[in-house]
C-alpha cells in the first residue's frame, strides 16, 4: 500500500469518515493518479479504512493492472454492475 493511501486513511479516521470516493472528472485524473498511480481518463476510487478499490471501464483494466500500486483492488465496471 502506498504512503499516500496510508495518509488518507489516517485523515479518514481523524475526521470520523467511513470512506472517500475519488472520481476522474472530465478526464482529470490527478487525484486518482496521486493516490494509486493510475493515469487513465476514466475511473472511480473508493478508499475506506480497510480497503481501496479502483473501478475502471474494461478498456482501461489492463492499464490499471500495470500502473496501480499494490494494495488497491482493481475491478471492471461490468464486474461491479453484474453485467
């Protein structure tokens, strides 16, 4: 797990938040990239005290497997939606 995710988890605990949802907005992936290393233009990152999950469009899944730091689960949107 990255030091950045660890730091975010500390902030979540300090603020008594269950989780944080970080999205890629209009192709701007700076926040997701900062936390995970993923530089794709589509994705959603959910971070809780115990888990971090990056959900990406199937087109970006192979890229996510290569770029994302360890400790972050990677899912395709169709896996989440059950399609």
